[in-house]
């Protein structure tokens, strides 16, 4: 290889390789900090490809209160229809179920009604 050509490659190639390494590291750190349950990041260089998958596990603990009654949400239910069915209010249901989103009930979700 021509010495002049080698000097040009060294002059521009080394900083480009360093920049690529820093970019890849930043993407991996960002993927690791992402709060989603599963993240796939594809990193492609001129001749290599790497895929990294990060998975997180969510643990749910359910506590039971003596005398409490629960209802399992079915298709078409709204918090208002459930409240009406059990002679209570939407406000009471949201108080009993802290963290529940009244606009995003899911089929099979268990909510406290008393």
C-alpha cells in the first residue's frame, strides 16, 4: 500500500472508528436504561452486525383485605357500568383501586368493588 494512502487512512480512519465505538456504547447504555420490557437494538457497522436484547421482569404483589370483594372486567365494561352494577360511584372505585386508569380497563383485570 502506498505510504501516503496509509497515512490518510490512519488520519481519518482512527477518529471514525473511535466515533463509531462511542456511538455504539451510547446506544447500548440507552437501551439498558430504557424502561420497556423488551428492547432490541441493531447496531450495524461496515462489515459486522450485533443485536442486543434487554429484558426486565415486573413482579406484582397482591394483598387481600378481609371482607373485600373483587370483580373481573369483561369486554364492554367501563368503570361507570361496574359502579352502577354494584351501587357505588366511580370515585369510590378509583379510591379502592389506587393506580387504576378509568379509561384503560383491560379484559381480565381484577378490580376491588367493596
